[in-house]
């Protein structure tokens, strides 16, 4: 009962859509909301991919953040600095996993904008 007042950080997690590979569930979208924060900005919200057995996926998080900030142009073809790099979200995430050079470039550009 007193724990909610004594804590300096309170996070609310909610289930979202199931991530499937064909018919087999491999993960879930998780909605995260900071409801109390005494050390930073409260009321922040985000949605992350949580894969069973692996945890949160940094590559899909980078893709979503880069599209939101305008670094990547999402769509049928994903564009980075005007050049087509992958056909769709899933192929772009696979590209980040396999090509660390592109991953580091996009991550660096994202850090500069934030």
C-alpha cells in the first residue's frame, strides 16, 4: 500500500498485438508508460517489440525511432539518405542485424537528432 508513494519510478506495462511467424507466436508488442518519475520526465510512453526467449529487440526499436524522427523513410521500400536500402520493415531489421556499418550510421544519426 505504501510502496507506490515510496518509489521514485513507476512503470506501467500493457500487452499489445501478438507478433507471429506464420501461425506461431514469437513475441508481443508491449506498451510502456512511465506514470511516476522523480529522476526524469514523467508520463513518457513508447511501444516496443518483446520476443520470447530474446527480450526487447534493439534493431526494431532503432527502425521505429528512425522512421519517427525522419532519418529513414518507411514504406514499401525503406530509404536512407535517398537510397533504397531494404524492401519493407522486416527486411530492414534483418539488414541492421547483418550489416553493423549501416546500423551504426543510422544509430549515430538518431543520436544526433535527439
